[in-house]
């Protein structure tokens, strides 16, 4: 096969999407393009004949010649496995940029609207105010709105955002998902998968896709100054197979028979992706979940910033009561029975050390949950305290502190919505010249 010279650098990045029957080669670089003026005869060409009647054995080529070369038009075709990113948060843009550096068939979907904000990626903040910012354009195209008449199938889908957004986001692309689809849920909170299955696929004839659970420890933030997503701290990405919580890592490799979704994420070096059993994945995600379930509700109840908790003994007692109930649920969950990773974590001082360390890091910043409630925005309380309450109820545990905090957050949220709806909207406009005398307050 002759490689067209017009394909260039872009084509070389698409070899990862081509399956080869010869196994994994030592090198994936293609053969250099031949010049039309001086064509190079290739030993694997059937039309090539030696001048000498005695055919000398030739060594096998040491470079990889792909069986199929995909131009940009072919990469956008429905027959090529494409990775879709569904979400509007910082993680969705960062994941799309990281995957686009090694995989050309990446598409972002804006399930709410098509947004053109934050087109850049800033991987490191400047060391000082005078140094130039390290900002680069996002390699992935900006999210496009989901077309209602688009029924092309989705092979691999990454969903990010808050916990309550997962159901609405997947509902927008439900007609494009089938049993051959692989979905990775990287939403905040716990119990998102159970809610998705119950509200979208339960009681229907539609075949549910295969689910993976993911979590990122990268610290990301929107930066309006550079219209970018800024990476404040490097982190890791861990995945686990959602079908069997006690499945070992070796068994996970056997289960995944579809186009290797995990391997695709592992090739993106910025994500630092690994695959772990369920208990190790939960241990990786627990610190963020516990902070949002323990510290944030107390800030809402007392209406104070984070650092105010350090000078308030009563607030600290409430946090420890919430934490003790959550640990009680974790120790009695049947899928975590015998897990040394969870047991060692909840019985150590690491939980409280992380909690107080993050409070010190945020200092006088206002609580994120307080700000969302004040603006009447939805909260993830059902995927934080609500998740532990549902699990504790099945186990017959008394979680009265978490019940009180969940009800308090819902009450304050309803109160904020009523207050916002009571405002009378005012619109400023100009007065027509012929009606100016009616509104004049001073004589001419």
C-alpha cells in the first residue's frame, strides 16, 4: 500500500484506531512517502520483479506498515470508533484535550447548549505574575448541541459533571446508546450508576450499555482571564468495572471485549489512568465525598466560611458525628467486607487529616454548597448524604445526623428558590420622545 504524502502528520496519529492482525509492533512509524519522480520499489509489492533470476532473501522490514490509512474524512465517519465526551464542566474539556493529543476521533457534546467559552487549556499556573502563561488551544473541537434527529450510534462515552446531571445528560443521547456502548461515569458523588439504571433503563426493553466508574483527582478550575481550563494540581484517574464490585483486576481485563476503552484512556499521559478493583477505587474517591458530606452541610447550617469551623467546637462535634455515621455505613457494606483498603483508611487518622487540611487550604473562601443554595441551583445532597442514608436504611443503621443535614439542605434550597421567585423583574429602557412630558419631574 502506498502512503499518500498529503496525509502528513495528522494521519500518523490515527494509527491507534486501526486494528492489525500482526499483533503489537515495535514501532508504529509509517514508511516514508515515495517521490513520484523516483519511485521506490518495495519488497512486499506483488508487481516487483528482480532483475537477477536468483531471488535473494530479504530481511523483514523493521517498521510498521498499516493496513489501512485513515484520512480526516474517514475519522469522522460513523464506522470509526469515536470517543464522545458528554459534560459542561472543567473535567470534560480537560479529558477531551488529553484524548485528542493521542486520538483524533474525539467529539464533545453539549447536552444543554453549544458553548464557545474556555477554548484553551492551561496546564500550569505562572510561577510569578510577570512570567508568561502556559496556555495552549484545546485540541478538541468546542461542544456542539445534540441534534434531535441524530441517531448515529455511540461506541464509547465519557460522562462528567455533578451527580444530578448524569440522568439528564444520558437521557439526551439515549437513542444513540445500545448494548455495545461503553459508558464511563465520572460524576461527583456516589450512587449515580444506580440512579441512571433505575430512571433510564429499568422497566424498558432497551438494552443497557456496559458501565465503568471513574474518578479524577486533578484540581481544575475555569480561568476567565485566559479563557481556559487551568490545571491547579496534577492528579490521577482511576477506573473500575461497575458490574461486579469484588472483581479482581485480572478479571476486568477478560471482561472488556469491546474496543479497548481503558487502553485508550491510558494512552493519554495527562490523565494518568489506571484500572483498580472497586474497593480501591472507592478508597480513592472517598476523601472528596466525605468532605462534601461532612464539611459542606455544617457550613450551610451555620452560614459561615470554611475557616470558621476551626474556631467553633460545636461545629467540629457536628462534623465528627456525621463522619462517624458515614464510617459506620462503610464498615457494614457487604461489597466492602474484607477490604483492607477501606478498613485501614476509615480506622486511620487520614480521614480527619485530609478534612482539616482542605479546610485550612480554603481558609476564608465561602462554601461552595452555600453559594449554590443562595443562587437556587440544584445540589448533590442525594448523592452524598442521601446515598449513605439509603445504604444505612437497608442495613438497619441509625443515621439521625445525616437525616437532619439532608432535610436542612433541602429546606434551605426551597427557601432560596421562593425568595428568588418573589423578586419582581425590572427592565431598564429609554422613554420615547413624544412621551417624555408624562415622566418629567422638573419643569422646563
